[in-house]
């Protein structure tokens, strides 16, 4: 699948519009439009920004096929936790990270 089609698919799945992605990434609406039309493809940093804003891996965004089913990124609990974490405001994300770190420390004692 071409990058433009994959980007359209992910935006649709997440109920987002090009303008939402532009705001979330700091990229121009024109650049996002060009990516969606297949006129251009993002380079490294732009790809990372897009993947991060969409909450997907670069592999998912570009469909490289490098991820395997054994990848920790395919763990359903990790995916659920990631969705919850991303829905939190930044100050609550910091709190959640600190809490998880403390749980890990307790487990390792």
C-alpha cells in the first residue's frame, strides 16, 4: 500500500482530519495535503512526527513488515495502556510514568 493510502486509512480509523494531523505534528496543512495526495512523501523527522501524532509505529505507517507478532508492541495490554496514556494530559502522563517506575522498583525488590 502506498504511503498516501496508508496515511488516509490511519486518519480515517482514528477519526482525524488533515488539519488535526497538521496541528499535532507542527507540519503545514499543505505538506499533509501533499502526503495524502501522494505528491510527496515525508522524510525521517516528518515521518517520526506523523507516527508519533497518530500513535503508530513507523513500521505501521510505512508498512515495512519489520515488526513480527512476537514484538512487544503487539501486546494487547501494552496497546491498551498506550491508548490510555496518550489520552492523559501531560502532567498526568508524568504522574503515570512515575507510578509505573515505582511499581517496577517494588517488583524488583
